[in-house]
C-alpha cells in the first residue's frame, strides 16, 4: 500500500502492533500482515458478500422471541 494518507498509515501502524496470540505465533512482517488484515476488513465492511460463509438473516422479533402469554412450549 504505497501512497497512504497519514490516518491510513497510522491505522496500519496501530494494527501492526501484534496481539499476544500473534506474538506467540510470530510474524516476519507485521506491517505487511496489518495491511492485508485491514484490506480484508475493509472489503468485508464494504460488502457483506465479501466475507466467506457470511450471511445475514432477516427475522422479526416475533420470529425469535417466545410469547410470554403462550406458556411453555413442548
């Protein structure tokens, strides 16, 4: 990612600070890893279809909440 804006560069630098589990696994290039992670994240944020196995369920509260007046279901 050449030619980054300052906030974008800060974003990458912040993400390049490895999480404990990433430190345990190791990383040869934390900055390149951060750029790849953020690029994938941006793609998922822009399009819900970009994430593998992603799906959005559209249900009403009536479909997911039991009616308290109906009594126990069996």
